[in-house]
């Protein structure tokens, strides 16, 4: 390995360990910004002449080997050193989003495609009456910015690209942000002056609502006739944790049919249930049960 690469790896490890001291779980990244360690399962079904295998549930590191991307992320210095030792070509590090204690949410303001993502975020802030608080800002080599925000511990923010506005990507649970000090093919990621020692600020509630599913524009938008009450029932389902998803969906569907908006709210409730992890079959069966319980036809 070239001396410059060794230096880049040493610096990346130092930055990663520093981030871990602040409670941020990290993984090593290559110059391409991808996880430096390849999946240990990449050849599992590639033996010549082997019959087609039925894929099992994805492994998130339960096998005990390295190479599971963001699921390898750790704040343990010994574990981090082990990860970097297994990837001596790493020149950067990624910071896992959605994990305690910060439950990090990354707002990625891109500069590609000629879009003014910063202006788009300001317009959203004006329209929805929120302000971005002082927080960590990471400058990308291409001229973009990553804003670090902290989310509530009981809310799962999904990853998205361009859904909030053109040029704005969201890094949430299962995603990661390139950490400041990382060296990539495009250049070095740096912290904006005056923000390095800030803690990730709490995500404004109005912005958080925009980040949560279902998307603001869906295949089955809630009809205007359902009003705020219908939207409230949808949000009630979206807030369900495992173990209460069917119960919340059933309750919301009963209220919808009792209020005369059941048929109009079926598709939005199904969409919300899908986002909590229920299957479409389970969701529609639960809503049909609610319809029958309240004396309506499913």
C-alpha cells in the first residue's frame, strides 16, 4: 500500500475513534464512499452448477463475520480497530444513522443536477413553519452539505432520495453519513467552521412529520373529504410499534367507518400499515374486520 494510503487509513481511524467517543457508531469506508468490507455472503449461492437456492432472511451480522455494512457499526474502540485492521485500504468512515444515543438523521443537501437544495429547504421551512437549529454541518467535496439532526428514540425515519424536495436526500435508519475527515475519490469531507463541537440538534417536529412515511404524494392520497381527522387516524397507525400494529389499525379503521370515511380511508390506512411492517393481506383483513364490526360492508 502506498504511504499516502496508509496515512489516509490512519487518519480515518483516528477520526472514527473520535466520533465513537461522542456516541456515534462507525464503519470503515473505501474511497468510493462504500463500506470497505465486502459481504461475507456474496458467494453463498454462486457455486457453478449449484441448484438455485431459496434466499433466507438477510443476515445483519448474526453470523459473526465482518462485512455487513452499517450493521457492523460500533462505538467500541476495540471493535473499530478490528474493522479497520480488516480493511487496510479504508480511507474514510461512515456514521450509522438512527442508533442511540443520538438517533442521527442526515439531511443531505446535494449540488448535482443544477438544483438549489438549500433554497428548497428554506422554502420548506417557511411553508411548514420550522427553522433548522444550530447543528453539525459537514461540507462535502462536491460543494454539498450534510446537516446532522437528532430524532426521537421511538421514531424510525426512513432513507429517501429526492422525496422531501429535489436535491435533498435523507439518511435515516439503516443508512450512514460519510464522516468528516474522510478522504474519497472526490476529496475530503470537512466540518463547517464553528459546528465541529456541536451536538446534533433535535429535528424540528414539523420537519420530522415531513420525513415520516407515507410520502406526501402517494399512489393513494387521502381524499380531501376525510379532512384532518382522517389524517390523524393514518398518523395513529404510523406510530404503531411491533406488537400493537394490528390493534392500532383495527381501532383506526373502526373510527373511520363510524365517522363515515371508512371507504375513503382504506387505501391510506393500508399504506400506513405497510410502512409499519404489516403485509397488505394482513392490513386489508384487519380493515375488513373493522368494517364488519361496525356494521359496514368491507
